[in-house]
C-alpha cells in the first residue's frame, strides 16, 4: 500500500523531465494517473502523443493504472476536458499537479510580444485552467454533501521567487504562480482542498541551455529530476492535509520552505516632500535584508 493508494492524480507536462518523475512515483505509490502532455518542443512548438503514451506504458507495465491526455492545458476548453477525462475514467479526482511549461528566454530589450505571451499563456493560464475546473468540481462535490480531500500542487521556480537574468517572461509567470498558490489555498480550504507549490531546480532539457548541460556526472546525479518527485508525491497524499499555501524550494536533494514577502524596515509618517524623501529611502534600503540570489540566499553586495 503506497501513500497515494487509489488517489486519482493529474500531472500536466508529464511526458518528460520532472513531470514524468512525478507520474511514475505517484503510480508506484498506488495512484491512478492521468498523464497530460502535448509532446511539444521546449519552446512549445509541435505536438506528439508519444511522450505521454510512453509514460503510461511504463506505468502499466509496472502494474499501475494510467491514461494519456494530449489536451492543451493553456486553453479553457483543453483544461476542462482534462479534468473531465480524469473523472470519467476513474470516477473522481483528488489531485492536480500543474507542471507543464515552456521556455522562450530573451533579454527584456529584445523580447518579442509573442515570446512574452506564449510563456505567460502556458505557465500562468496553464496553471489557472486546470485548477479552476478542478476547484469547481470539488466545490460542487462538497455542496452535494460529499467529502473532499483535494490537492493542487503548482510549479513555481527559483527564477520566479528569486529572479534570473534573461527570464522576465518565465520569472513573472512563476512569481504569479507562487502568489496564485497562496491565494487559492485561502479560497479552497473551505472545500477540503490544499494548495501548495514547488520551486524546483533540476537538470532537464529546459535547463540544459542555462549551463547545466555541461555539469559533471556527480552534479547531474544530484540534480536529477527524480529528487523533485518525493515532496510532490507526499503533498499529493492524505498525509499532507495540514500543509497549505506554502512554496517548497527543491534544489536537487535539498528541500526548503521558501519564505515569501514580508514587511521590512518601516518609517512611520515619512515626509510628504519628495525632495526630502531620499534619506529615508536610503536608510530603509540599507536596513532591509538584500534580495536573494538564485540559490535563495542573501545576495552579496557588489564591491
């Protein structure tokens, strides 16, 4: 008996990389898995049923239950069909893991409108759509007098919560997902649904162009996407019912709880003369904790 025995789980972007590891571990822990993936390239172009079906075949060969789904979750209708397929095939829905993503990195001054729109569409709307339709399903189930122990697990990124050069589109989407997680957790608690997120750092085809593809074998093993799956599988289980509204930073074999925005140094009743405000602002900035670097630690000031 696994910790996710008979729980019905959707994983988007599950044909490769981190999503694939989620699907395989969930199935190994007894879950019934809907493996969603359009089978596109890293930039979102193209389509293929192969990656999702390959993961399903691997799960079934190991004795598990899974079904492939090729809907585009960045569209309203596609995300609705995904939720409906899970319920129609397995009779219910317990977990939605929003993992699908693409990259179109570019420095801000060179970024095109299409590069911005595509990344925001897949990451941010692609998190909203499945979450929204699942939330409505769970709400209606509660209103019908049935119990719900639901989970939404989103995928943010160190780029979103800490920041990374060349990824204003991706980082903005991932920061939005972190905020979405916190707010959705507050809204859906009444229905018995928790909402959490992970901000993973792993070596996948999406990070190879960020310099990680040249890592040595030991580093590659430490940053394998399989290290992201344990926390996601635990969050998908009934054991995690007391944890909601949190973002977990998962860097290889290191697991942390990310601490979000907090009010820092404060000046009560500052001057209403902008010409006199400079000293106040400089003092507040000097007293404040510096922004984090990509590892989540205080950025060292430049000399």
